[in-house]
C-alpha cells in the first residue's frame, strides 16, 4: 500500500503563505532598528525595544488565537490575522515619533502571531497523520527559507530603496498571501461542546497542558538561541570575524534544509527519541564552538551544528506537541509550543545581556551550551511525561 499523498496543492499553498508571513517579519526586523535610530532619533536600547515589542504582540496573539481558533474557524481566523498584518502595515508610512512606531510594531506583531498559528495549525491538519513528522519538517522549511532570505533581502534593499518603498513591497507580499488564502481549501475546525467546567475561563483555555512539557524544554533552548540573534553582530566584530558572521545564517539555513526533512521521516519511522537526543547534543556542540571559535571555519561549523540542533528541535518539538494533544486542540497545542518557545527567545537577550560584562560573549555561549545539555537531561528524566506515554 502506497504512502498517503503529502505534496498537495493545499500543503504547498499553506507553506507559501507561511513563507510570506515570515518573510515580511524578517525583512522588517532587520531594518526597523536602523530606521528608529536614524529617522526617529531613538537610542540603541529604544530601537531594540521597537524590534522586541513585535514579539510581545505575536506572543499575546498566539496564546489567544490557540484558545479561539476552533470556535471561529481556520479560514476566518487566517483572514483576521492577515487583515491585521496588512492594514497595520499602512501605518508605517506616517510614522514621526518613537511611541507611534512602538504601537504599530505591537499591532503588526499581533497580525503576525495570529497568521503564523493558523498556518501551522492548518498544515498539521492537512498532513497525513502517518507522515506528520516528515510533513511538518518540510513545512517548517518555509520558515527557514524566510529566516535566511528576509534579513539578506532587507540588508540589500535598505541600501537601495527608501523605508516607505520597502513597506510597499511588504504590503504587496501580504496581498499575495491573502490571495493564497482565498484559494486555499482548509479542513473544518474540530469543535467540541464545552462542559460546565470548560465554560469557566481558566489557563486551560489558553494553553494545552499536554504540550507544556515539551514547550518548556523549547523555552530553555530558545534562551540559548537568543544569544545568537542578539549578540552575533557584536561578537563577530569583537573577534574580528565580521565577514564570516555575514554568512552565519546562510550556513545555519543550509543545515536546516538538509536535517529537517530527514529528521521528520525518522520521527515517523524510528520515534521521537531517535531525533531529539541528537538535536540537544548538536545544539550544545554548536554553542560550545561559538564560545571557543578562533577562525572563520569554526564559526561556520558552529552555525551548521546550531542549525541541525535547534532547527531540528523546533520542527520535532512541534510535532510532539501536536501528537500528544487531543485532535480538537491541535491549534491550541501549536500556539502553546510557539508562544512558550518565543517567550524564551524574547526574555533571553535581557537576561544574558546582564552577564556579558561579567563573563563576556564567550562565557555566555559556553553557558548556553551547558543549558542545552541541561534541557536534554530534563527531556531524558521526564521523557514519558513529555510524550504522554
């Protein structure tokens, strides 16, 4: 008997919509801080806040979206997210002060958060259950490609075009995303009739408790990953490896492109542990290399290990979160995993930044390698609880 079909029109469409969603996010993320400092007179810390508040908006939106997506429906929720993402983009044009930028970034983040939860949930529903690990591995490559092309495109365009022209390009991309949403056929949301206890507002409405254990492991790794996105530029300048640093995320993305599809198939055929333990080890090795690197090849080798480790964990962890949740709470499980991991990435810079003056960048990376191994030990100790077995 042949395999269930994975590469359907709808699977490709939802991956493309997700790619556009993340491409706009990464495209603007790389230029917002510079815009805030040069055009609005913001300090570096204020510019950083303008970047970070987007994540806060996305985090709140993901938690809320997961709790209501089944009631509102996938298609309607997708257009709510894309609509907020699209309309708020126009408010970048008249920006003339930092406070307005913060408000626009927060609302923009809400649109991104809603849309990314819906696309991930729909993808999980479209993928055949017996190929879910493989399918999510392929689907998540749309995020990886956006994370590689978005920053590079932004760094190139900001030197060629005005800020408003780049915003216009982002709006055009979102129009394409909405067009894809119109022709995307989505499965019906799996609604359930709430019991009296479920009608009371509680944490159960906003988080899928069965997905929390693997999400907390992801939060620890997210803190480790935040040391890369926050300090890579400063660190490579300090150790005179700026040229190699510019290729870091290309090497990172290449590792994910090769590792995720393979890891996804292995989850389906060999089980979660066959993939998860190597991902912790690879991530720890990558961070250790970051903290001890003395030349370009070590830095790029670190990128490969980090991509294979953290990148593989993200898709595999999401697969586990979806697998352990009831079918009608897949959307909530998806938002729970993404939100808690995002929380780790969001709080990491402020926590780790306080340690930089004390142990320097090298010490931070070595410490994060230890944290990655601690996360692996937690996974080992609480394996049955995490996998709900």
